[in-house]
C-alpha cells in the first residue's frame, strides 16, 4: 500500500493522542507475543486478540461519526457518507467474532485497511489534523501484522 504524506504539514500531535494511540497497540502486541510464547494456549490468545481487534475496529469506524458532526468543510452528501461509513466497521467486526479465525483474521484486517483508505479519502475533502493519517497508518499496519502473526502462531 502506498502511504503518501498528508498534503499539509503534520503539525504537533498531542502527547495524549500518541500515548493512547500507541498504547492501544499494547494488547495487539502482547497477545501476539503470547500466542507464540505459549503454544498450548495459542488459540485462546488468538481468539482474545480477534475480540480486541473487533472492538477496536468498531471504535475506529465510529471516529467518522465524530468527523461527520464536526468537520465544517464537508458537503451534505459527504457528511451523510461519513455517518454511513461510521457504522460499517462495527458491522464487519461483529460477525468476525462468530467466524473461525482463518476467516475472521482477514475480515478484520480488511476492515482496518478499508477504514484507513476511507480516512485518506476523507482527508482529501476535509481538514483532518496533519498528524492523523501517519498515526492511523502506523496503528493500522501494526494491528494487521499482529492479527496475521497470531494466526500463524496458532
């Protein structure tokens, strides 16, 4: 995936955003590591990771509801599309909890990647903070690597 820098300077990312964003990766990393370190319980660690991934995917989608409410530069059609998009990741994440890991993993990964692509689209039509896309790229890629890694461990 080609990751281009935003069209405006990154600006100053709030420290709390970095702590919370990257801190939210700790369960991904811990559970992936646990899947490899504890092979006897690898399916449990993997399933726990999938559940966490589903929760986070729903959260990431919900950001678009907030964008729709607060970004002044959106046209009404773009605003409606952002509201619609905001619920789709949760509708992908929920069935992933009911599916076998070899199906749920690519479903969640696809959801994370699709949401990042939607973020990029929205950034072209609204004034998102310059630090937002680079942060979302790092978080998305780490989550996806951990999801696929735990699948191989189990």
